[in-house]
């Protein structure tokens, strides 16, 4: 297939940003260097995604399991998030992009929580790209938190159990109101979901590449979209029968 206008562009791309540590190690550098480069790459990819006409981008940046990493690495990541969340205001302004954080941010220091609230508020009227960042995100945790709120509403008489259907349930997830991803990309060779968007990826096409996240640029993105175009999609339709 030729690259260009005739390609069907997915409405929503979800990415597992993986391989920063191994990428740095291969260069004889500390893992934190990989995270810094990975974070810088996120800025570029946001622009590329927007230029291609993708409306929604959801990235996995820190999982509920990632707290188990060394204190040094976690501290480095927190520092990176602090800087990135501040910088992200400019990026959102430039790309007219609305930013939303999914995951349980109550586990972060207060200043990080405040930066998230500020960024979400600042960008809430932009609608050219909808950018979701998964921070302290785990799909099972998201589902349990959602069910807890749903049960509370039922106990308060706000909804009756018979009225609970897929639509109602989805409205309790962090991704409420966001369409399901059409394409999920995981970089750096692993072929697992690592607790990412278990409910939302039910019919999504998966694309795995050995390229590490800091090396994943526009040509790799186009290649993923090309592969997506070759798939015979039953739902959401790239190639409908
Ligand atoms: C992804 O890269 C970034 C985060 C999970 C924060 P990794 O840190 O998982 O890098 P590898 O997989 O160990 O190479
Ligand atoms: C998944 O990557 C989480 C993020 C990219 C933030 P991990 O590197 O943490 O996942 P595992 O440990 O390989 O499953
Ligand atoms: Mg990893």
C-alpha cells in the first residue's frame, strides 16, 4: 500500500510506551536517561498523530505495578512527570489538544495532583486532539474503582441493578465518553497487555514492534497504520466486506 491520503486513519490509537530502560542500557546509560528520551519522544509523536488526523491518543506512562521499581527509578519518573505536566500546557496550546489523565492520581504527591487538575482545566475546551495519559493506571484497578462507585450509587438508590448494562458500566470507567481504541501499539518486543485497557481493547487491532519507544518515530507510526489498513476489521471497519 502507498503511504498517503488513501490510508484509513484510526480514530483512536493507544500506545504502551515500552523499552526505555533497555534502550538506555544498550547505550551504556542509566535507565532514567531512557525515560527522559522517551518523554521527549512523546511530544513529537503527539504532533505527528495530530498531523495525521488521529483524534484520540491514549498512552500508558506509569502502571499500578511500576511502583515496585527501585526508589531511584520511581523518584526519577516522578521528577519527569512534574516537568512534563508543566510543559504539557504549552504543548496542549500548540496542538489545541485536550489532556486527561486516567488512573488513580490520589497516590501521587499533592503538587503532581494539582498539576494534573490544572492541566485538565486549562485544556478542557481544546478539541483537535484528545490526549489521555495513563498514570498509576491499571485496568483491574480502574474496573474495581468503577464498580465501587457504581455500588455506592446503587446503595444510594441512584440506579437499580436491572438498569446496569455495558453503557452504564462504561460510564464508571476513567475512559468514560472516550471511544474505544481502533489500534493498540506496544513497542519494544513484549506481546502482552500488562493490565492496559482490558475492557476498552475488546475489538482493537494490536500492533507489536521490536523498536524501543525512544526510537519510535513517524516512519514507525506510519508502518503501524499501514499494517492496520491491511487488517480485515469486522467492527469499526477498515476493510468492510
Ligand atoms: C517503559 O519503559 C516506561 C515505563 C514503564 C515507565 P520501561 O521502563 O518498561 O523499559 P524496559 O521495558 O525496562 O526496557
Ligand atoms: C507497561 O510496561 C507499563 C508502561 C509502559 C507504563 P512495563 O514494562 O511496566 O510492563 P511489564 O512489566 O513488561 O509487563
Ligand atoms: Mg518495560
